[in-house]
C-alpha cells in the first residue's frame, strides 16, 4: 500500500513566467507586504534572505564587471553601507565579492547594534576587508582608488529625510565617474519621490515638471541624484526602477516561492538554470 | 582534456520522467536541515518539480521509490553522525536507500559511511556533494560525480586547517572535483 509520501503524480504548478502584462514594478507598500509574508507566513529569517540578496548582488557584479575589466591594478570595489537592511545586503555582497577575487573596502558609518549586523561586520573584518575610518572627501579620490562603487545605502523601505553623513556621501557619489551599482533602489530622496508612471524621457533629472523633490535643488544645476550604471533589483523591480537609465539592470533575490509570485502576479521572467541572478537589460 | 563539467549532475533534459521528481530524505540534525534548504531551491529551479521530503515512519518500499522518483537526495546523516545511524527512523530509511536503483546524491558524507567500516553494505551514491571541504569518508567515494560546495570558508580558515584551496570558477558556488 502506498503511503502519502508518494506522489500520485507530481503536482503541476504553473510557473510564474512572463504574463501578458509583463514584468511588474512594485510600489513600496506591495514590496513590504511581500517581505512581511516571507517572514511571517513562510518563516524565513532576515539572515537567510539577506544572505541570498547579498550573494545575488555580488554575482550580478561579477557578471557585469569581471575582475579582468578593471583598470585599477587590483579589482578594487568601494562598498558604501547604510544604517539599515540595505547596508546589511552590502556587507554580505562585500564578503562574496572577496570570495570571488575582488578587493572590497567597506564604509559603514552607522552600524545598528544588533547581532545580525555585528556578525556580518565581523565576517568581513576576519576576511581582511578593510573598513574606512572616514569617507573619501573628493570624488576624484574614489575614481583613483576604486573601479566600482556599490551603493548599499538606502533601500526601498527608507522613509523621511536623508540624515548625515549620508547627504554628503551621496553628494560626493553623484560626482564620481567610476560605475556605481545600486542595491535594490538607487539611494537618495530623488529616487523615492519619483512619479509612479513610466520613465520620462531623459531620466529623472530632465523635467522641471517633477516639481520640488525633497533634497533636489533646481538651482544646483546638475544635481541629478545618484545615476548608477547598474541596478540590482531584489525580489522584483520597484517602481523607481522604471526611471533607471543605467546600462545594467539585474534581478536578484531568487527566493520568492512560486505560490507567492502567483499571488502577487509578479510575472517574473525565468531565471536561467540555477543562476541566482537574471539580467533584465 | 575532458570537457568542462556542468555543476548540474542531472541536467533537466536527462531526466526520464515528464516532470523531474526527487525524493529528499532529511535526517534529524544539520544535514537534514541542509536537505530542506536544498529541496526548496530545487523547487525554484524547476517550476513543476514534485520534490517531496519524507520524514514519516512508514516503511519505504524500494520498488515504489524506483518507480516514483528520478533520484534521491540523501540528507539523512552527515559527518557528525555516530549514534543516530542506529536509531529509527534513520536506520530503516538507510536500509531501504541501500537497495534503490535510481541515482542517489549524498550531501557532505554518504549517510552511514562515517560509522561504518566500508564495504558492500554501505549506501553507494552516484553523486557526492562535499560541503566546505571533503571529509575523510569521501576518500572511499567511487561514484560518478564529486562536487565541492559551500563556498563560504574564508582563506584564513582553510590555511589554519590545512584545507587545500579549490578554485571555484568565477562566481559559481559549486566546483566539480
């Protein structure tokens, strides 16, 4: 007699491929709802998902900017980590970049006193990943020392005003010429207050009709907000990604269960094979 | 020069059934937990897999396993196992798995090999996935494919424990040994 361990036939669950409406871009509330469901219903721990997210970021970077493509003598990468989970993603990313043969350096000015972040910091330090005591004062210094900057400052759940030192950091990063790879959403208030319709021509800096965006001073002229070369969207792209004009857009965070993808009609394209990242553009 | 090995020992087109079905047998300790993670990722690699993890106490029939599944993932016992091998339900599970004819993929150590002395009564996996570094028991492995996975051991630790470093290709998390 067959017990219930044996499938009568494997259950056919339609995979969430691209639907007729195409890839969806999530609003902040929806993205947070999916996260909540992953934690409360699926019982994922923050550690688990952060590890997979950070690994995706490092993997995407390795695909777009292989070590051999760096013009600096070493494949040196500056990873700028913010005060929340996006910063945690950055710490994980830095650790995997080191494993992949890069030379990451971390700047982590505001560190939550929680075991998760303390652990991630310890792991990086014990792998000889240096933590800068202060942020380079000039964009030119960053251009000289590093071939890539990873923006792990603010994520999609960021609310409110940008507090120091991150305002100054973002101002410096806006003037950097080496590529910037942003994790999940480019950091800065500009990106959080974009209109929710599709990309305007020329990107977020173009139109005065955008009105008064907090922190964006029209008088500054080319105060465009961070313009990353790469964006790694985690789980699913956020609405802000519709305005992304960089060269590389990757999807990472391959942990959304098929049933959850169905429920939110994410219409994610299929990841290739067992890869943890998918190149969208 | 042999062609580059794919990290997938069982690429989907090679599986004979219409939908790839895998039995993931998870033991009571850490290796079993790794099996659960493995099962979850396998499910996401193929939308339609009928992956099952069987932790019941029923008698597993060899023929039923051969018929219902394409392969078995052995995540029952790991390098830590000494005592657990003799206790139920692990002992019954291993007794059954030793007789299945479909391929077995063992995680870290073929279950039962640490406590056993080696020989024809042992589980004989087709594929071994060593985690972190190969264990002593892996010396006796004679199956088709041996992979190293668990790309998380810092170089300092590898040096400290005399683990010969292995080059993982690019950003891959497995390397064929």
